[in-house]
C-alpha cells in the first residue's frame, strides 16, 4: 500500500526535534573526541580529530534520520493512498 506523506509539513512540525537531534549528534561527537584525546588514543590535531568527529556525527545523524523517517511514515502526516509527494 502506498501513501502520500507531506514531508514539508512533517519537517515544519518537527523542526525543534530535528534541531535537537543535530545538537545531540554534535555534542555526542564532541564528548567522544574529548574522551579519546584525554585517554591518549588520538592527538588534539585536526588530522586526528576530524576523521573521528565526522564518523561520530555521521553515525548519530544516520540513526536519527532513520528514526525520523520511521516516524514520518507511521505518522498522521499520511494523507491518502498512492505514493509519497517527495
């Protein structure tokens, strides 16, 4: 069964949640970097920190995005049968 989903309305309605998820991802990545530098696992240089930072942000954002998509698909924003509008 295909359904229409108003993606724009979902994003507008969940903007605060989306912002919070982004902030959480950045804070989590920063905490992990801080722990790894403090433990001596990596040096506090851009060459060492940036790859770990990008990896941690991507992992957290991927999980958050999948959760949002699941919420969107299962939400009241479905407006009918026939497909997605985006």
